[in-house]
C-alpha cells in the first residue's frame, strides 16, 4: 500500500483508490459535463468516458465484481462507438 504525506497527515491511498477516483469517477464526471454543454469540444467527452470505462473495468476485475464488469464492458463498447462517430469519422 502506498502512503502519501500531506502536511503531517499520513494518507493510505492504494493504487486502486487512485484509479477509481481519478480515472474512473472524475473522468466520467468531466466527460458528462463536456457532453452536456453541447459546444465544439463536447465530442471529447467521449475520450474521458472511455478512460473512465477502462478504469472501472480494471477496478471491477480487481474486486471480482462481475455485475460492474459487465456494465462497464457494455459502456466501453458504447463509448468506443461514440469516439468513432464523433471524433474519428
């Protein structure tokens, strides 16, 4: 387990927690904000959604959570379709 020290406070932060919060949660939130604003950069929300989905796939595998894994695999496919439709074409 990795430990971060911030102003005399020891925080035990695992790799999974960092991936879950930074890449899973926050990327998903920022992706949703980008898409909801409906402006020229909204399409890049799908990049953040895809990163979020990959993070949640990793977490669900590490936690052996099959329901979360199935949902995130479906979301990953949907997000890749979004990437293709909005950015690559």
